[in-house]
C-alpha cells in the first residue's frame, strides 16, 4: 500500500467516525472501499471491493452506511 492524505470536511469526518464505529471497520478501510466504489463505476460498473466483515458477509449496505456523506 501507498500512504496518502485526504482532507475531509468536518461533517464528513464526523460521519466517517460514526460509520467506522457502527461497522467495526477502520476509517481508512471505509475510505479505501469508497474509492473502490468510485473506481468500479468507471470500469463498467464493477466494484473491486473484496473486503468482508468478520462474519463473512460482503459489504452490501455501503450506500446505507455512507448516507449523508458529502452533504
């Protein structure tokens, strides 16, 4: 992996922290998943997310979890 920095609006950071706590995923992992979703939209709609929760279920509710981001 390569380290990078991203500036977030205060409200986005608050929501990111909330979703991280809700899902048990790190903020960094949520950001990586969000980037993968965007990149997937530019690859014929295929998402490259392969991260799973500890119970093995695929991340399928990302839209619900990310609701309100960037607003």
